[in-house]
């Protein structure tokens, strides 16, 4: 039982801290040192690169991590874990990874890989009248050009159901579907399907 707990803790620590990307080196001296997760080691950050967010300034994205060149961190350690948490907290990214691309002596090179949440290119409403559509567009938080996340979609469903509940359609069904925009794979088309059902007096 104790071994299983230690094993579970080990994998949790690995997932939340640092994924070490090892590369083949030309000589033995150039090989990356082995990382022992039970014995953290201090490294000085030599450089930080950011990939996956072409439309944002790298300095701004690095600033979100609270990591900086010249900073001494432990690997594994809280600094990387907290950096990952900060990125997830902002809600702008669908995937976040921090890799060590190089380790030389006591220096470490980091790469922050970010995948942005998709932007909405179009919103199509089905099953309702134009007047209802105009009312919903003002209140449910789905806007062309904005990013969409599971939380935003779920919140929109709740608000739509509440909207119709107040009008007496207490059994209304709402389904929100995201489809990849064939014209731009970084964006999605949102289909909002609404079935008001019968009005309940």
C-alpha cells in the first residue's frame, strides 16, 4: 500500500512539475545530467523560449509564468508547478507544457509550450426567432472574435435555459456544438441548437 502511494505521488509530481526532454549528444560531456525526482537540484535559468502563441508578445507570456532569466529554481520544484498553475488560471490556453530543452552544468534552458483556446468565427442559432436571438446575443457571453472554453459554453447553456424558463418554457433543451472552421483551423463555428418544447402554464 505504501509503495502504491509513493508511486502515485511520484507521477503526480512529475505531471505538475517539469517534463525533461532529453536529446542525444555528440560526446559524453555534452549529455544532459540525469534528473532524480527524489532529490531536487537547483538550476539557474539561462533562457526562456515560448512557442505556440504567434500573436502575443513573448515577454508578456513569459511574465505570466513569474519565471525569469537568471532566476535560480529547483528541478523538480514549486516554481515550475506554480508557473503551470498561473497559465491555467488565466483560462487563455487549452494546453500548457514547460520543457527543459537543455541543461549545462548548473544552467537550464526552458521552453514554454502554449496552445491557445480557439476563437469563435461565427455563431449560428437554430430553433428560435430573430427577436430571441437578439436577446440572447446580449446576455449569454458568446461573441464572435472571443475565445471559447468548456466553462463558457456551459455558462451559455445555463443562461439560455434560464431565459426560456422565465418565459414559461421550463423544459427547453439547449445543445452547443463547436465545429472547426474550414477557412481557419485555429477558429471554431459555434452551433447553438435550441428546442423550447411546449410552454407550461
